[in-house]
C-alpha cells in the first residue's frame, strides 16, 4: 500500500526494515488468526467435523496462520516492488504456497486420523511449524534488500 500511495519514503526515514517487516507480519498474522477464529467454529458446526486432539488442533491452526502470514508478507513486498501486484503476486507466491499447503494438508490429515502415532503428529505438525518459522527467518533476512531497492 505504501508503494501505491507514495508514503514509502516517509516510512523508510522513520522505521528500520526489520521493524517494517515485523509490523507487516504481525498485521497479517493477526488478520489471519482473527478470520480463522471466526470461521473455524462456524465451519465445524456446519460440517460436523470432529476436532481431534484440541492441543494439536490449536497448534495446527496457529502454525497455518504463521506460515501463511509469512508467505503473504514477503510475497506482497516482492510484488509491490515490481509495481504489478495483481498477477505477479500469484506467480511469486505459488512456489511458497504450494509447499506450505502440502504441509498443511499433511498436518490436517494427521490431525483427523484416529489414533495417529505420536511420531506422525510431531513430524507433520512440526514440519508445518518449521516451514513457517524458516520462511519468516529467510524473509526477515531478505526483506531489508527488498525494502531498500
């Protein structure tokens, strides 16, 4: 939004790239978590879907929000620099999101498998969370270059 409105110069002068990235990431995470918090109970009530273990369910939901927020934040930054946010946003985000969605589907499948072994839960849910954290760590390192150029 800053690129389109021309306020990016003021933001660059007043904030470090790390602070801008953290703010954008926090906003995306809070937005996604709020939507998930509102939509998930309605979806569960409509479909009658079982929750699975509540702690694992919360970890999967939080990991999903973290990973999606990380992917959306760096993808939006890259697309904004190209001044073509529409089609380019999808093209840049596709490789990040395909891997993320595959990990999310594996974790969801494990969550709803009756008597899933603990090692499978740790592998699938841990893989989802690890991907989100790694994506955010790499994005935080790259964001300064994207922001300054």
